[in-house]
C-alpha cells in the first residue's frame, strides 16, 4: 500500500485516463515517463504510444535505454526525428533562445 495521498492521486489519474480513447506519452525512459506509460498501459491496455526524441543532441545511450524499456514494458514505441540542428534559431545559441 502506498501513502493515502499517493493512492488518491493515482486513482484520480486512472479516472482521467479512462475517459480517453488513447494516450501519447513523451517517453525519455526516465522515472516519470516510465511511470506514466505503465499506468496508462494498465488503464487503457495497448492504447498508449510512447514517443522518444531522436536527435544528435539527445545522448544515444538514453535513446537506446528508452527503446529497450519500451520493449520490456510491451508498449508501442516510436522515435521522432526532431531536426532541431537544421534550425538557425537553435544552432546560433543566441541570448533570446529561451524565448523561442
């Protein structure tokens, strides 16, 4: 048993999910996104898609970890090429970058 406050939050999350037809989760393979993917999978079955950024600025080991973890969880998983290195706004690294 978890803490009562945690149980209540988890019940609320599951209630929100049951009203959804499907869910896409931005999946890094970290603790937060893995937890969410697992809860969505338990609630909606295979109506979850885990999506991971495929980018040269995202460490390859972390991408591989996300792929492996998605396979172990048995969830559909897709890599998305982000292409941010083709954006001058990204590569020039100006002081206004955070406002993009």
